[in-house]
C-alpha cells in the first residue's frame, strides 16, 4: 500500500455502490463544482463484479 498526504477541507468515509457499468460514491450536494480526490484504501471484494 502506498502512503499519500493530501491537504483538503473535509474527509468522508463512504462505500462504493454499483451503478450500471460503473460505480458511484455519493457526496454532499454542497460539493457540486468542487475538485475532489478519491483514494481506494482496501482491495475490492472478489465477488463484487470485476
């Protein structure tokens, strides 16, 4: 696992949900228009699709 340091305003701990051929992470509406970064912190489940 790599280690990264990111400066920002808020941190959320959310689950990734399947949507169509991809996946989504929901964030608050007030984040619309903001730049965000998503960091995967665990391996995907073996039965989660791909």
